[in-house]
C-alpha cells in the first residue's frame, strides 16, 4: 500500500479544519486511505487531450 504524501499530524490538522470529529480508529483508517485519495485527485486533475472526451467539445457551424 502506498504511503500518503503528508504526515499523520498534517492529516489530523486537515480533518480538524474540515470539522471532522474522528475517533482514533477512524483517523487511522482514513489516513491509510488518504494515499488512494491522492492518486484519484491526480487522475481527476490531469490534463486531457480533447479526443479523450469528444462529447464535451463545442463547435459551431460557421457556414450557417
């Protein structure tokens, strides 16, 4: 399993700042899953080639 890029203390700070009241067991479990969340965030934020999702391309017909 990959390790998160932040320390446990940094994770706990982020959780508190978000208003989460977590037990020690929940903190441990969520900190372990944070590395997976980081991988998903990288995928979502990666630039895509326009051909990757042609349905989202808006083009007008200039001849009309």
